[in-house]
């Protein structure tokens, strides 16, 4: 039985990893190999020709910097909003709190595409269209993040919260001195989720940004495809540049990532 589980896990892992492996192979293959028509699971000779062409032809470092700046700002704001909202729904009792929480959860069922026109009009009326803030502000609050934070904070022993309140700590002091130090796995989860969502977001930045110099990497990838047509090597090299930071971050924080989800009751 154990051998069957191991075999199944290996097969599923191979299926999931193969697209990433293939992207790496194509990115480091020469044009001669790619245009030869012969399917190879490993290139004859590794080359960085595709990366050099992409970096020479497009402002990849500028787009990379834009993605990093936008993703970090959104992640910081989103984590702050999620933690404060989660604590409020978990430990503050006020009229309509349950209804408000259910309404915030209900927003998860509304597709982003439905509100894009309204969002665009709102951003334009605020004079933010074409700026970084047009991308940052609409994506800086997450109902799922608030839900995840509430579930995690509820798992913190209530005796700790009540002991802090008996000692005279207010809600803000209880939040900063008790809840935040015990929520490191959750902070890692929320930060990575926000970072990943914004890093891969394509549709809204494409609408909100209009200057080439403000583009993020996903927009740049589509822009590159339009320029090069069937240059699979360059496309895969650019895609590899795009996904590598998130893979590295996940490998570094995967322990906190699993702990955060486990303690939130979501497995």
C-alpha cells in the first residue's frame, strides 16, 4: 500500500513538474535545436542566447522592478488589512459583525471581470489611471485574506487574549503584543498569497497601466509574444525569469506556508 502511494505521488509530481521542466529546456535550447523539429528532452548544448536576446530587446529589468515594487507594496497593505480585519471579526463584538463578515465572504463569488468597468471608472475619477497606485489600491484588500486571518486568530488560545485584557491591555496592544507574534506562519501565508496574486496578475495591470515603462512582467510577456511571434526560446526564457522569484520564495517559506494553512483549519 505504501509503495502504491509513493508511486502515485511520484507520477502526480512528474505531471505537475513537467511543464516547468519543459520551459527550462526550451529556454536554454539553441534556435537550431528548436527549429530542427526534433523533439528532445534535453538540449544538445545549453545556451543563454534566448535570455540575451530578450534582455537586449526589452526593458526586462524595468518591468521586473515594477513587478517587485507593486507586489511588495500590495502585499504589505493586504497583510495589514487582513490581520486587522481578521482580529476584528474574531474578537470584537459589535452589531452586525456576523452579517458584515458574511457579506465580505460573499464578494468572493463575484468575478473580477464583472467589476472591472466600475473599477476603471473609479480609478479614473480619482486621477490614478496610468499610475502604480491604479494597480496597487484595488488589489490591496482580500476577503479571503480576512477570512483566513479570522480562522487563524480564533485558533489562538482565548485564555491568552483574556489574560492580556485582564492585565489592562487594550485591543491594539493585545493585537500587537499577543496576536502578531503568534501569527508568523499566517503572516507568511498572507504575504506569499498576496505577492503571488499580484505578481501573476495580467488583466487589471493591462487596463490600469498605459506606458511601456510602467508595465509589469506578465504584460511584458504578452508584449514579447506579439513582437516575436513564434520565438518559443525567447518566450520561455522570459517566462522563466517571471516564475523563478515565486518558486524561490515558496521554497524558502514553504514550512510557514503549510503551518499557516493547517492552523487556519484549511487543508
